[in-house]
């Protein structure tokens, strides 16, 4: 009997880097294959075209009705994007109305799911999750099976600290009430170059094309690796490391102790991950593999 699809909420800062786009493509390919169910996408940056670009990607994969939420506060020094405006020009039905605050999105989506059923994979900043945890701690504890965070185990220089958010990160990794897995593998896993052969109507192709200045090269795959772990967990491709410690640049040290806090390690090599991710990212919508 096939396992039920893993229920996923994708928490993304899809703005500065492009591996967020690749990770969303991976999740859609896994949804087509019956491995994942993409419940919602939450945007933790503030770029004007972020929600529309996410909607365009979802629409390309035939899931334009997936709810999208955006961060309701302000960010210190928001990031620019080389590709969001271009991707947002692709077809979607988001309209001009404001997308809901991510807190309202989480309340609605989590509230409609069975207890312990949802995996959140965060490949960006933890500001939305910090608000959720402060406002709805019981909802998080009841509904979230696991939080997967893409970020450095020691002295992360981007996802866990950018926009002066290191204290936000500290609160989340300290107070999150369900298992939390951190993954930072993928820097040497370069993917996306094969998108040059994809349809010109594919917004994922457009994102990589614009990111590389109207050319195609491989980009690191940190976010895709996090998405894959969120769906497949430990096994053939990944191992859970349940001891040791992790640290933040503000001096905070937290303990890695299974099953509450784990660090994710790869079981396969760079070339194997590259081939797997590239195939998923370039798979046409609707293919059941």
C-alpha cells in the first residue's frame, strides 16, 4: 500500500536567491507523483511581486488555488530580486487584492488539518513562524508534526540572521514545541542548468534565466534538499543526527537531541542529489512518476 502524501506548508523567502523556486518546483513534482500534498505557501519577505510569482508557479503546475500568505510586518533592509517581477508576469489568478497575512493563513490551514499531520519546511527566515508561535502555540503543538529548517548548524550567515532576525530565530529554535530538523547540505549540489531545455512558458525556467542574467547555470540546492527531506525523511537519502549542538552568531547555543531537535545529514553523494533534483525540477507538470 502506498503511503499517504506528506502534508506540506512551504515557508519561503523567494526573493534574493533562486533555489526557493527550485524547491517549490520539486514539491509540485512530488505532489504530481502522490508523495506530497502542498497545503499552502507562506512568504516571509516583503517584495511586491513575491505572492504573484508564487501564484504563477503554482498555476503552471495546475495548482493555482493553493492559498498564499505573506509576512504582515516590516523587514530591515528587504532584499531585491532579479527574477520576481518577471515571474509574476506569467499567468495566475491572484488578482490585485491583498494576500492574507501569513498568521491568518496558518490559522486557517492548520486548523483544518488532523492533529500531528502537517510538516512545515522553512527555507527562508523564521519571522512568520515566530509570529505564529507567539500567537498560536497550542495550534502549532497540536497540528504540526515537524518543522524542517534550512539553515547553518553553526554561525549561519543568511537565513537565520538576515534582516536582524537572529533573536527571532533563537525564539523559534528554543520554543518550537514539536520536532525540529535543521539541514544545511546542498551548497555544492548545482542544479537548474537543464531548465534551458524547458518550455518558455515555464516560470521556473524564467526565474533561473533571469537570476543568471539571461543565461543558465547551476545554482546551489540548499532549499531543494530541505524540501526532499521534509517529504521523505531519514532513510535511503538522509540520516538523522541526534546529538551534538548548534549555535547562532549571537552566541546562543542549542542542543541537538533526538527526537526533539535533529541535524540532517546526506547518505548519498553530490552527483546523485544533483541528478535527482534536476529531474524533479525539469519534470513537466502532471507527470506521475
